[in-house]
């Protein structure tokens, strides 16, 4: 996503769960806490709440969680040249770590199905 500011706060990530309709609240809170602990600023559902993907793939009754994750492109690339920055490798490492933690969280909380595109 392009850099986003709201009330003078810059967000590194915006998590969208279609205002609670596509992802269990405990999962989105877990991801928000993990990203925050990594030093990122995280917003939820504004300005990106999720669109087609979160509506189409989600099924909370079957425990299929769908979450849209928007990432500030300044974390990993130069907006003018579209080339990777030094932050790319840090972001990659942190997102890999997050995926392992989400997997563990989901197994412990019996939320085993994900939609990804």
C-alpha cells in the first residue's frame, strides 16, 4: 500500500477483516500484537477493510479465516525507483517469523483453515 497516515500516525500495516466478518477477532488481535511487538504500527479495517477476497473466501462457521494484510511499501522498496531497500530483508524475516507464530496460534486455537491469494 502507499504510505498511509491517519491523525498524524503513520501505519506500517493495515489489517482488514471486513469489520469482523471474515476473520476471528482473536486471530486479528494476535497478528496485530505480534506486528506491534516487532516495532510496527498497525491499524485495523481503515482504510482497507478487505474486499472481494475477504468476502468470497471467508467462512467463520467452518473456521476459514480470511485476512487482508496491507503493507506500507516504504518498508521494503523505494517508491520512486521500485527497487528493494535495506528494509526488505528485515521485513521478510519478520513476516516469516509471523507466519510461524500464526501457524502455532491457529493449531493451538483449532483454527486450521486459511484462505490465501
